[in-house]
């Protein structure tokens, strides 16, 4: 592992910045907080489906993660693996683009066609995440990882900012609906493809000389020990369980405020621009400071930002308040990504980060579903304020748990050294 140095780390950083820019530009045409719910609504999807889109997204991401972590426990060519799993999302985004750009879907079933694509899109991300997490673990230095993610997600936001401008012009153009969205999905596909190709140029840490394949029984024993013995990780998961409520809020804000102020769908472009500016700044600052002060503070900021977004939605008086919602969401998303990734690496220490990542998503999925069912049923009945009250209480509780009960794993001794004894 000594053969991987700062020169290799910064070589990878350069390619990762370009990768994140292209992904950010492409994903601006398919955001879960604005584009997906508004597109579904225009296609005629039921309101309960529209407001639950972020919940569906999180659940579908979580479904394959444990299976992929188990299947990939002995992967040695992690670069080859990450390139292969990304093919899935590229194919799905291509099919989305072709369907809505060149083929007129049957009007009555158009929303169902897109919804199936959306579920497959989310599922493909769930396949990617554990492999991608380990790929980045093997291509970065621990001491510089916060800055690596912060700069990367900031560059992602820069791409999304430019993508948001292009999106606004696309939706304002004379291209008829839904072909305008279909063209956006084709741009998404192209950008994902370019971003994935850049992984080829990454430099990886060498495989340790004492590396041994891990059997299923050892892998399951280690996973059991994490679940039962890693108390600090348990408390972190508990705080994240209550924080999953914010996903239901993300799906509601655009719909609730459109009902309230009747804004044009092209406003989604402005929402994207504001969101990514806030997200980029938050990612950079949180990632940089996290390396020095610990990444728990960044996660606390993410929690508070989503709580503020909810308050802005409840008390919104005009479109300035609506813009504030998406700025707050941007800060929350920007602070969350580098903090969540680095906290997982800190919890895992030198152990397999794929397992910790998969366990986190798997534990959270049932609660995402629970919140989604409760909130969508209330929204379907028109009880938006009751929904916001439930979401607000849950997010507030998650803040309390994170601040007072979870120790920053980067500053406190974790349990990964005990896990190693099993393999030995």
C-alpha cells in the first residue's frame, strides 16, 4: 500500500473533478427533487406516486447493496468492476432518452413507462454504490479524502449549474412535451458515459501481499459482529433512520409550492441552478473542514439544512421563499455527500467499506418505505400540514440523536480492529 502516494492521489483527483463535472451536468436533466416529480405530474401520474418519488429512489438504491457487497467481497480488479456496473445506468438512461425523444408513448401509459425506467435507474445506482465506494477507497489517501470528496461534489455542482441553465432553455424552447424531457435524458446518457470512461485513467492502490479470499461464512460473521458490537455505528444508524423522513419532504416541496403559487414547470431550471450553487459551496467547505475537524459537523449541517427547507415550505409567502427551499436543500445535499461518505470510511477504518455502505442503506430502506406510505397517504388526502409536522418532528429528533449520542468516528476508536481477528 506504500506505493500509492500523494502524486497518485492528486492524479486521481484531477480525473475525478472532470468525471464529477460531466455527471453533474447530466444529472441536472434528471433530478429527484424537481425534474422527476414534475415530469411525472405532467404525464398524469397519481399524486401519491409523485410525492413519493424520493422515497422510491432511496428504497430501490438500498435493495441490491448487501447482495452486491457479498458478491463483490473478493473483487481484486475494482477498476474493471466499477466500469462494468456503470454500464447498467448508461443503458437505462439511453432507453429513457430514446423512448421520450423519438417514440411517442401511449398517453395513458406514459407515466407508467417512465416510472418503470425511474425504478430501474434507482436500482442501477444501488448496484453501483458499494463498488464505487470501494473504488474510491482504493484510489484516495485517507488524510486527503474529505478534500477529495468536497472538491469532487463541488465540481459536480458546477456541472449541474451549467446543466440547469441548459435545462431551462430546453424546457422554454418550442420542442413539444415530452420530447424536451427526452432530449434531456439523452444528454444525461452522454454525460454518464463520458464520466464513466474517465475511471479508466485512475491509479489504484496495489493489492496487499497477504491478501486472501474471504469465504461467505467469514463475511457473514464479520457483518454480524458489526451489527451487534459496533455501538457507535448503531447510534449513527438510528439518527439516520429518523433523518430518512427528509426524503419524503423532497418529493413534496415542488408539488406543494406549485399548488400554492401555480408556477411554470420551467422554474425547475432555476431550482436546479440555485440548488447546485448552494450544494457546490457546501460540498467544498464541508469536505475541506471535515479533514481537520471531523465529518460529524458536516452531517449536522446537512440535517439542519433540510429542517430549514421544511420550515420554508410550510411558511412560504412567495416565490422567493420557494427559491430558498431549494437553496436549503442544496446546502443539505452538498454537506451530506462528503460527510456521509467519509463517515462510512471512518466507521469502517481499514475494513471493507462496501459492507458498511451496504448495511447503512439496507437498514434505512424499511423506514424510508414507512415514511413514504404515511406521508403519501396523508398528501393524497390533502393533509400537507400534518405531513410537514411529522417530517419536522422526525428530522428534529435525528438532529438531537446525532449531536448528543453519536461520536465522530474519525476522532474516537472504532471496532474495526476486532473484526480483523475473525479473518485471522
